[in-house]
């Protein structure tokens, strides 16, 4: 803290225009830690005695008739300066403000230290210098309390310096541990890795990370480096041996693929579509199992194989395209039938049923459709059949004919569809027979319901 101006006469300090708020009381480290972020390095925070702020300066000092300023302590009085301008109490206030400046500086040091916001060594140096200079400080205030605060702050700073030293030691230990992990990983890769590209990339990544790890003593670092270097060399030897074996395997693969390419070319003109396509699939599997030849040879052989295969499948595609066109035309015809069937007037159930029967016959005569169209088309026809059946049901419920006549009608229908089924079976049309049987079963169910009604009367 600088002393009075030359001559021992401090400049008078003009009073502030507004009342100066009292200095903020020092908080204990525990309270500061609760209000501040977690410190970078944990520092034990003990309760620190806090000197009063904003107290009456006359409590800690006095001014004599000659304007000399004295600090009053438990050990006695000590002259700290003089005041020759203005009222004596203004002089006491001036030196009290100097004390508040010291106190504020101590508070800032405490906050920085307990929140990890400053260098512990710098904080220790500043706190020690401030404490040692209190005996000569030109201030008026509770110097004893401030000294006690600084004593505890020095203790706190010493603990922080020790914690920082421990942290550096822990960082060194972590660096050694990490390089040991990397060396062990390199040794494992050297002994076990078979994915050569990935393992080689990993060795490079380990080396890149290795170079970023600092803070290890030279002897330990060199020993760990030797482990990594030996592992990398062992890996390179294994990889070289592997590729020598691979060259021999590639020569064998080339001979086998020449045989497969020749067979593929012999099959290119086949018209036996199913078995030939199956054989091409087998050849492809054998091709993959044969392994890889040298790149140039492998590419040339693959071109021969693929060209022969493409020629066969192109011809097959053209043949199937003609068939698909026929199927597509059939699908269009069936869609047209669905559109026609959708216009059936269900108000007249008998006419609707007759119209539907004609559509069903034409439907079967059309033939096959593409696989993707089968379900949608069949579902459309089933929906129309269901609508017609519902119309028949509604008519039957609306007209309510005599029960016996209805039973007779149902029995005739069953016989009619049974006859149709037998006729279709005799003609070898199993599908038409099955549909007739299904119609017969439906009418038989209605017959059974009608007969139950007769029995209930």
C-alpha cells in the first residue's frame, strides 16, 4: 500500500456527492464456495474471521491536535500519517477507506482462490506480502481481524498450492497410464490383428495420440516408446507374411476363375431358362468362393463372366417381357371387367346375380395377370361379389316369400351349383368346379337357415 504523499500531508479527499455504500462484508470460504462454481482444484475452505466493514473509524483510530493520524490496536497506538486539510474526521475516513481497499483486495484473493479462478502460487505470494506489510500499512481499521483473515488465507493458499502440485502429479501418472494402455493395445494388435487396413490405421492413430501426451520423464517415456515400436515392427512383419501368402492364393484364384468364365460363356446361348439361371447363380457363388486374383486379371475375368451372364439374362428378359406384356393386357381386361361389374344395379338382385355370373365366366377366360396385380384384382372382384350377395340378402329379407317356397328355391340352387361343379369337373376345369362348390355351400347354408325357420314355426 503506498504511503502518504511527500511531506507527510495527504491530499484532502473531496466528499462524494452521494453517500458511499458500505463495503460488502467478507464472506467465509464456505459461503463463497456455495455461491460460486465448483473450483478447478478442490481447496479445503475453513471459516475465516472477517473484519468489520463500514464501522466508525474512531473505533480504530484517532487524530491529535496536530493532525497526526493514529491506528489504535490491542498492542497500542501507531502513527500512520497526518491530515492537515479539512476536519479531523475526514482524515480518519481517508485512512479507513485505505483499510477498506486492503480488505477488498483480501476478499478478492479469497474468492479467486476458493473458486479456482486464480493461480494458487500467485495468491499465496500476494496474501503473504499483504499480511507481512500490515505492520507498516497506513490504514485505520480492524487490522488484527484482517491479519487473522490473511493468516487463514495464506493457509488456504498453501493447501491450494499443494493440491495443484498433487494434480500435476496425477496428470503425470495419467499420462504414463495412457501411454501404457496405448503400448498394450499396440502389442495386442501386433499379436492378433488380421484386419490389416484397420490395424494399420489404428497404429497411425495411436502414434498421433502418443505425440500429444506430455509431462512424462524421459526414461519412462523412452521405455514405453520401445514397447510401441517393437509392437509396430512385429505387426509389419506379420502383415508382410500375410500378403506373400495372399499372392499365392491369388494365382490359384485366377486359374479357378478362368474355368468359371469359360463355363459362363458356354451357357450364354441356352434357352433352358430355369436350370440355366440356377446354374448361373451357382457359378456366381463359386466365383465369390474362389477368392481374388490380381486386380487386372480379376477385372478382365470378371468382365468375361459378367458379359456372358448378361447376354443370357438379356435374352431371358426379352422372352419374359413378351409374356409380361400379355399378362399386363390380361390385367387391363380384368380391370375393365371390374369397372363393368362396379356398375351392376343391385336393386334387382336376380339381374345383378346373373350379370355377375357372366362377368365371372369372362374373368376366368381372360387368363393370368402379373403377380403384383393378382391380389388387387381378386380383391376387387370379391368386393363386387359380396355386394351382390348383400343385395340378394336384402331382397330376400324384403320380399319374405313363403318359407316352404324359399326352402325349395334354396334346394334348387344348391342342386344347380352342384350340377355346375360336376360339369366343370367332367370338363377338367378344377377352378370352375371349386367356385361352383363354394356357391353350392353358400346356398346350402341359406337352405339350412330356411329349414331351421320351418322347424321353428
